C-alpha cells in the first residue's frame, strides 16, 4: 500500500489561547497556544476540496484516473445528505468513482485512508474537521479546523504495517443526535485512560512501533502521555499547539508534522472516543507543509464565526 502525494489546508483566521483566556478568565486546553477558525463561507466540504486539489496537483494522476474517494469528518455540514458526493462533484471526479464517507469518530481519518489504500486503482482520501462545543467548555477551547488529503497510488511512501484496537468506554466524548456541539462527562482520569489504553492496544498489535509516533491530539498534552506508555524511546508528534484539535484530521496532521521534521519512518496512532484506535506505520516521506499566514481575530469575532452570535455577512 503506497501514498503518492499529500495536500493540506488550514483556514486563515486564528485565535490565541491568550485571547480566549482573557475573555473567559481562563483557558482549558492544555498545550494549545493558538488555533485556526473557519470563516463564514467555509465548512468541512470546502476545506476537503482545497486539500484534495493540492494533493492532486502533486500527483502524476489526474482526477479522471481516480477510482475511489474516501471522505472523513465528524462535522459534516448536514446531518443527512451525501457530503462525499458534494466533494466529488466540486472536484469534478468521474461519475463512476466509488465514494465512501467515514464519520462519528475522530479516527475516521485513518479509516478513510485505509479505504483508499485498499482501492483497486488510484484513490483519494480526505479528512476535514472543525469540532465544536459550548464556548465555556475545554473541548471548544481546543477545537481547531483543517483538512488533509492523500492520493493513494504507487509512490515513495509505503504503509508497511496496520493494526486496530477496540474497547468500549461509554461516556467519553460524544455528540447527541441533532446537536452541533460535542460534550464529555469530564471524568478526566477515565477519558485519559480510554485514550491511553486504545492507543497502546493498537500499537501492541503492530510488529514494531517506529521511533517517531504521530498521534490524535485532542489537546497538546495527551499525545505525550500516550507516547510514554509505548515501549522504547519514541518521539511524539502533533499539530495541536498551533492548529488546535483537528478531529478526524488530527492524527494525519500529526504525520505531516513528523514528515516536516525529517522523519522517514512514522507510526500513526489514530484515536476515536468510544473507543477505538488505528495504528499505521509509514516508511518514506512527503512534503507535508501546511503554512498559511494567519489573521488574528478577537473573541467577539470568534463567537460570530463559530455561529454562537448570529450576524449576517460575517466572514
């Protein structure tokens, strides 16, 4: 299983932990210094399209060559409706492209990538997310936005080992049917245990774990905790410090962070509350740059862009 190219997209708007902390009298997302925020005309479909276009631009394959599209998000713009078809339509993919949508778990990004890697022919995997919770909730303090896309086809990067792990942890992060905000019971030790046990369980099912590990990062603290439970002297990577919690795209942005640091062998550990985890070891490296100049916004602007304040014409 090989990856030929990658593309990433992040919104231009940014809010700092200091800005949120000053407005609320505190900031509850450990290890997050700033995060990206969707503008009024962006959603997970538009972000997915931008990331996919970048991945295709670096691929030897055209959009007409693609046999499959796998789209991952926990925050689709509609509760019912085929968002995968929307992505395919905007990209101008073939009418007979096989489309799958992966959702309801932050490990959906690796689920989508595995689907693309197992396709019969060149395939596109895209993970785009923008988690949301109540404004005074630590989940929202961490919540960022971004998208990453991969073209699965013969290339310089190979996936050499894959494993999974599943064990039910009721009450970890979830979103009720019809709700726009995620929530958790805030049993911190229990939630941390679910993360660590699932990550470690998936890793233990691999033949070996690389010295560099890229983990799902609900904040900037948990990845280090998860890495400490693994055997050997491993270096954890994530993007939460500057981008926030990227949901289904989180572990894959962590992979890009490892590649950008020069790592040629990386084990991705993707976690989804509930709980389950995927482990994938990548050999080889691509240019995973996601740099984009940031525009800092105030807390009032943040509330409008997140939909907490309804103001027409807000971008």
